[in-house]
């Protein structure tokens, strides 16, 4: 099978630079026997930053860059020479990237918009030279400070797609077909389960040159929140969506029951998802006659808008677009988006589920990829004096 370029998860080791040590030096010059202390300060170690970049849409560029180390600060020198500061490192990530501590699962930060800069690790401060410690009672101090140590962290970067509308449904519910009919996106479509193996984004055109973004999420099955199927890996992409469009085929025996199963899986994964606005679309309605549609309408859930559609014939598609636009721009949905911005992803990661989440991904099998000997060797590395 061809390897996908859609990478929404990486685990990397990041380490800031340690501060350079201060210099312990006494000035010596001809005809100047008591020159006094002139040891310079050490340089600051390099910081590590995360920077939102809208030109990236996956974490593919970080897939094989598993160690990111900033430069150490240079040591101070004689004649009050200051050590060079370590070079800072900026890691460009797509908007919507969430960072967790890989050791504890604790939430670290969230990069949600283009140009946003977040300091991930702080470089160590440089040590003070003996010139800084001179006093009237100690005019020739013979000591200097070492630099502050570096900071090291193994982090998990997770991408959660930014989209207005997220498609939620069982496999073969017609999600990819709808996305291809409403936008220029061309996801793979076939009549077998789990045809869609990665999320797809499409821009849906609306009246007066308006548009909104729709995300096709791989099919969810019962038990997805416990790691069954592909659901656990891709459920997090639904967290970023403003509106959830549930899709259930019209030839399903019990439409309401299937909708409740999907809703239950979202609740188990993240109860906050139930606060989002929801719309129910009954797909493949070209197989139903008017009398059957009326009968089915009486059995559908009453707590959300419902529409019968057919992506093949175009039945109800315009009505669906009007309904989605209305829900997206409702005042209650806008207020919900504002409150969710600061609380949605600030949840710690359950590391016990990580093995199940990526068990089928060959690139994630070797989770303990840090070579401790290489780290120790690099720890002993020192930059030359300035």
C-alpha cells in the first residue's frame, strides 16, 4: 500500500541549549600588576519555539526529525568578553497543532493561528564571570558561575484539523461522496468499509462568493472510543469543528439508533463534543419514495435539524447547504466557539490508549527511539570560548 503523506502525529525529543560558564580570569599586563578580575559572562543557551505556519497542513516535515537540539551558549572569556548566545530554533507547525508531554501526557500548549509563537523550552542563562563578583572587600574573586542547565522534553505533536463542518458517520455512509459533490476535493470512494483512511478537507462554495470548510473523517464504528476501527485515531479531528454533520444511510434499519451510537462514541471520547451544534443528514434518499420518507421522518430524533439528501442526484443538497450555513452563523454557535477556544483541547492525554491509537502505524511502532548514549555524548559537548 502506498504510504500516505498525511501525518497528524509525531513524537520528538526537544532540548534547549545550556548556558555558557562564566570566566574566572585575572587581568595581567605589563606595568599593571594588580589588574583585577576581568572574566566575562557566559552566553545564553538557545530557546526552542513553536510557530504556526498556514503553509503546512500536516506534520510530514517533522516525521523523520526526531531530535531537535538548540545550541549551547558560549563560555565567557578574558577582558570581559561575553560568550556567544546559542541560536534559537523555531519549529514550524500547521495551525491546529496541540502539544503534550510524552512522559506524563500533560497538555503543554496549543498553536491555533498563523504566526503564533509559543516558547516550548527555555535556554539556560549564562553564568556570571568573576568580574561581576568584585566588591570592596573581595577585589579579586577567584570564582565564577557555571551556566544554567538545559531543558529537555519528549513531546507529542498532534494535529487537529481546523474545519467548519465535520462529517460523522459509519463506514460507507456517503461522507466522501457528499464532500466530492459539494467541493473540488476528490477523496477515494469505493463500496467497502474504511475506504477513507485519512481526513480530507474541501471548500464548499455558497451564495455571494461565501464558503465554508468541510472535513471528511474516516468512518466511526461502535467501540471506536475504546480503540476499535480507525475511530480513536481520527476522533480528535472532530474536536476542532464548529458544526457536526451526522450522516446515516436511508436504508438503515433503525436510523435513530445508529445516530445514538455515533453520539455515544463522541461522548465517551470527549463529552464536550455534545455541546457542538449538530445536523442529521439521511443519505442515499434517492432509494426512498415520498411515502417512506414521511414514515421515516416520524421516527427521527427531534432535538436537531434533519434533511434527506442524495449526493448522486442532488436531492436536498441545496437545502443542506442552507441549513449548514444557518447553523454555522447562528449566534449561539459563535458564542460556543469563543468559549470552546480556551477549554476544548486543554485536556491531558491518556497515554494508556496511545498503543491502541497507533498500533497499525509502522512509523509509530518504535516509541522508545531515543538513543541514551547519543544524548550523553552530546551532553559532554562544549562550544569553544568566545
